[in-house]
């Protein structure tokens, strides 16, 4: 790989994951499980939505963190530790600091509008409207919203610096020697972290660092970091491509069968206040999630390296704009879906309007308002012959 080459399959997988994130959040409005707690939940819902949405939930963010780790190692090896630190502060930490307050303000404005303008309120919106009438009602807890991945990545990059300075052990060389053993035992490393959380895994949105996410997403990031110098490992996994996919599907089918029905706000509050009780059942549920996530990530990486290694104009356009699209997608999506609550359309049509409409607005705003402005340079860097565009772009949820 030359110093001027792009890692096309990683760029394209990042674009794929970006698109999947928009569709995932759009689908939650039609989830029977989240009907009581998702702000834009629609009276129409379908069990199929839960099956597909939570399947993507098992591997979407893990794949992001693998790609983030890969590009962190690429940047470190191409430009050195100092350049990596500067780049990550500019591309990850600074956007988090800038855009989190703006996102939270947009949420406040959107909910204020929806409370007064929407007649057919969702259960959650109705509860928020009721609470807004109580003068001494407690304020909602501050969170990192859907930008939590930037917050986590900031810590992961800091730990990378420590690892580079203090650890000389090349652990990845032992992993690549035995792909069968890795497929069998690799997911086991994730089980302790997943066991500590209720299923399906929540987003670690709190400002207090969630250590379980270090033991889960951090391990995916670490794998991606090690993968940079051992890309041939994906080639050794190629004979197991379909085995990985089948294993992921079977593990997920077993996991989904353990999920309960509709989640209430009381359950959410109870789950947030206490970890699940340790039991063999809880360990088993954690194992099923771990094996689903690992096998799907590896399947996508192997498949992506095989069929997405060539430059694609459409995918590159999405990859270049994906950081901005992800930052703005949830406020845009909620405006559309709140408006759709007062409109009676078929579920599939509403889903397509909200998801594709969000994608279109995000992409057009990028082209018109962001791409050639300081914001675009902040998010993606100025294009030069020396800097890989894929390095300066951050992987997103």
C-alpha cells in the first residue's frame, strides 16, 4: 500500500455503516419494543423492524470502532505519534466540543416545537409535554447524545498513546497465526463487558466514562489497530466467510428469542440504576451478542476487502460526507418523524420518507454549506496529495 493510496474497502465499509446508522435510528420509530420510550415512536410498528434493527445494532458500532482503530494505526505509522495526536484532537475532540452543545440546543428546539405543533404525540413526547408543565420537574440528565462515539474515541486515542509509549508486545502476530482459534475464542473476551449490561446493549452516552464500553468497543478498536499491519489476516479468514455469516445469524436468532416485549420507562430507569444479576443465562445472552457482533464484523471486513476494494464514485461521495451527515442526522430525522405522526401513511412509506429524506438533506447540506468551508476542513481536512482523505475522516455511529 503506497503512501498515496486510499484504503477503499475501509472507506466503503465506513460509508455502509454510516447509511446503516441512519436507517437504524429511523427504524426505531416503528419498533414494538421501544414504542413507549422512543421520542418519535409511531402508532404503526412491526416485529420485523425489531428483528432487523437490533441485528444491525450488534455489529454496526463495533465495525465503526474497528475501522477507527485501523485508521489510527495508519495515521500513526504514516505521520508519527505527534501528528496523530494533533489530527485526532482536531478531527474528533474539537468537533465533539463544538457540535454537542449545538445538537443539544437543536433537540430542545425540536421538542418545544413538537409539543405545541404535533397532535398525535408519541407516548414519550406526551410524557415530556406533561413534565414541561410542572415547574419543579427534574431536568433530563445531560448526555453525549448520539455523539458518544467521539467521546469514547477521545479516550481510546489517549490510551493508544500510552500503549505506543509503554507496550512493545506485538500481540496481533499471535492472533493471525490461528484464525480458527480466534473465531472460536475471540468473542469470549467481550463476554465480561456485555454481561454487565442489559440486552440489547445501551449506548454509553453518560459523561462519566462507562468502563464496560472500554471492554467492549475498546477491544474492537484494539483489533482494528492491530489489523493495520496484518491485513493479510482477513485473507486467511476468507475460507470461513459463510461460516461466519451463518454463525452470526444463528447466534442472533438465539439472542433475539431472549428479548422481552415492550420496554416501559420504569424498566429503562431500573436498568439504568442497576446492572443485571449475574447468572448463567445472562452470560449466555452476552455470549450470543458477542459471537454475533464479532462474526458479522469479520464477515463484512472480509467481504468488503473482496468486493469493495475498487474506488466507487457514489460510495466515496457518501464516505466524504458521512461525518457531517451523522452529526446532523438525528435532529433532521426527528423533525421529519414528528411531522409524520400527524399523517396517516403506510409504515414502509413513512420509513422511506424519514430515512431517505434525512440522508438527502444531510448530503445536500454538506455539498452546499459544509464541503468547501472551514467546517468541512475541520471535519475532513483539506485535501492534499500527502494526506489520505480516509485518514482525516473519523469513523462515525
